[in-house]
């Protein structure tokens, strides 16, 4: 009887160790749910400040993607291209 309880306890511990290891492996690919490259700093073409790529406002203009620090800068850029 004690052998069965010991074996079940060891199997349970092994299950949790494997589960933790798999979660750590997944975490290497996408830490904290952030996409790879999201921490890359990019420069706003209007006000020239650097913002993390994951937090930037993106606009596709003329088939090219531009990154901005705010909607106001994106609007100014579009006005500048139009006029």
C-alpha cells in the first residue's frame, strides 16, 4: 500500500517538474507575452523621439509601415505627405 502511495507521489512531482520546464521553454520564445522585437527602439519621423516598437502607433502609408509615438504625430505626418 505504501509503495503505491509513494509511486503516485513521485509521479505527481514529476508531472509538475515537467510542466514547469515546458513553461520556461515557452517563456524563452515570448517573454511575458511580448512579441520578439517588441522592445526594439524605433524613431518617430515627426518629433524624432525613440519609442519601443511594441508600444508605437503604426500606420501603413503608401505600402510602407511607419511608427509614431502618438496619433498626433501620425496625423501630422499624413498631412505633410498630402500637402
